[in-house]
C-alpha cells in the first residue's frame, strides 16, 4: 500500500467526516492523484484503527461529493475529474513561488537550452547527431549481456571513477592506431560524454577569473561549462582556415590568457580543419604562454577527403593539450560516453572531481563498448557510417545546388556531419526558417553559434541523421518556402 501513510483524520466532528476530510486534503496536496486506486476499506480501517463501517461511511460521503468512484469488482479510485479544491492555507502563496520554499540564488546565465525529443515525421537538420536507426543495437546488446554474465559481480558494484580499465585500454589503443596519439590506458578518463569532460577540466584545471579563449563561432555547451566554473571567455575569430591563431597570439600577448578551447579537426560549426601552419603556431604560443589547450575532437573519424589530420595532442611534446573525445558521434549521444586524454596527474585530479559529482560511470555499458572496440565492431560500424554519411553529404550538396543555388553559398565539407552555408544577404533567414519549421523541417539559425548571439549570415545543415529521401524532402520544403520569403 503506497497510501495512506500517514493519514491523519482532520478537524473535529464524527470520525467518518474527519477521515473523509483527510483524504480530500491529501488530494489537495497531491499525495493522492486523479485515478489513483485507494486501498480496500478493510486495509484502511486497520491502518486507522477504526471500525470498517466508519471507513465505508467516509467513502460513501466522498463518493457523494464526487471525490472518488467505486468500480464494481475493481475497487475504489480517486475520480478522474476532481471537484474544485480550496487550497489549504499557504498553498496559494507556495504556488506563486513555484512551490519552492527557500530562496533561490541568482540563476546562472546558460546559453544552451536543451532541445526536446524529435517528433515523428519531423525532419531535423539542426541536431548534430548520428542516425539512431543505424546504431548497432544487436552487437551492443550481445556485448552487454556477455559482459554482465561474465563479470556481473565486478560490474554492478562501486568501482574507480576513472572508468572501466578495459574501455580505458581499448580507447587508448584506438587513439594510438587511428588518431596517432601516444597514450596508454592510464592517460584516459572515461566521462559521461565530452560535456562532463569539459566541465571537469573547467573546474579542475582553471581558477575563477581565468581568461579562456574560445572560437567566436563555436560550441555553446562548452562555453556554459567554462563560464559556470568562473572562466572569463574571450572570443577569437574563425575564418576559412579555422581559429585565427595570429589573433589568439595577439590576445595572449596583450591581455593574458590561461587556456584556449577549440575544435581543431572539424571546427564547430564550420567543419574546416586547422591547417599545419596554424597548428605549429598554436604549439609555439602554448609553450610561450604556458597555455592549457582544450582540444575537442568530437567527430574525428568522419573525414571524407584524404586522410584525417592527427589531433594537436598527437604532436604535443610540452604537455599543453588536454584532449577531449566522445562516442556521441561514432555511436550515439544517449550512451553518454566521452573521454579525456591527458597526463596521469591531470587524470587523477579530474577523476577525484568526477567522483564527488557522479561517483563513477556506467560500468556494464563501459565493459560492453570496450568489447565492441576490441572485437573490431566499432571500427566496422565507423567505416559503414563514413560511407553512408558521405553519400548523404553528396546528396545534400546536390539538392542545395539544384534547388537553392541562388540563396546559399558553401564549400563542400571535407569532414564532419554537417554543412555550413552562407545565406544571400537579401533573404530574411529568420522568416524562412520559421516557415520551414512550420512544415516540419528544422534548421538552427546561425545565431546559435555566434559568441554575441548575432546573425552571422550563415547557418548549419546536419546531414548525418537523414536518409536520402528525407534529405530530398527537407530541401524540397526549404526551396518551396524560399521564393515567398524574399525581402523587398
Ligand atoms: C563541438 C562538440 N563537442 C562535443 C560534442 C559531444 O558532446 P557529448 O560527448 O557531451 O555528447 C558535440 C556534440 O554535439 C559537439 O558538437
């Protein structure tokens, strides 16, 4: 019996009325909700220490007033539609304060408002996620069962906050062989997505007031985490070659900098790769100013033309780069698996912080994913996805050129899962995207990526999670909504 504990007969008068009033009060407080089943009269009588007839009288009174209904052979339930409730004294004031009975501190200013679920039939070119329909469900489910059957005792209890040793080892191997990094298992901390990794780095490696350079067109969730730790963010321009490292150098020399957060491989959201000269320049700057370089390499494997460029971390001899990775793009964001690669003293510091917040990760899932990596399944999946996403990129490019050639101008992305396009200046982009959204095609406005929240005259189209027919439909809607939306 989940209710009534404790039901206190309320007020004066005959006992049956006091019981009835107590039940109404519990409905008013929300301890009993519409359609909830009530315990039987015998159970209630025992719990209250009264005769069963007293309870039956209380229930009859409540039924007459419309608070409860009796369904033959099924029991007694709180009514689906309740009579008007006069709120108990104080409840109205509590509702005005949103039900919070203590002073809330000033709300931190956060940029990211998490978007909800994707509704059926809607097409989102806004969500930077892989296609969940292509997720290797069976392989992962098999690996999960195998791992828990074999190692359940160790997987289902408390363990170290750094993450499962098998996954730390498997990721280190993968980073060495695919991304050219010199790392071992001890250099890896498993996190719940790179978001936790950024948060841990912000709180564990920076002091409040530290100045941190970020890309002026960039990733707001990272800015949120950095700001929450007290960092003062300084935007640095991004151009066709990625972060403007010369501007970063001037900033470091002039105003002092503690760190830089950047997406060097596929700049977010433009997808351009930081060139070799800028990489060297950045390494020199890091040495000269003793900078912490937070390198967010979120979708490394999805590179379509030529070889992917090794991370900054692969060439880092001075110990400046803390590398942030994620499985959100190569597997799925819902798994919440990310990782940090850094020297062991940094890993130990971040792991201690993590333990205070989240104790440890999802051990069974970490073990299962380690298996997927060890038996080559993840690599095969990535290869399949690369081919699929390449076809989707090409389809999007072809549709945009054919249908929106006069409105949009873009370079074909060499990597990543999205395309960044400039918009003709005579277009009212906000109205255009609103019209598309009304027809179920969603595109994020470019202002979502700018540091100042202004319109950069460009937007991002994510192609990875949409099939070829879906890309066809989405771009057809965009084209159909275009002509009537031209500014005069
Ligand atoms: C720049 C960037 N970093 C990291 C991530 C991944 O975040 P997480 O690992 O927390 O899912 C994303 C995903 O959208 C991203 O765009």
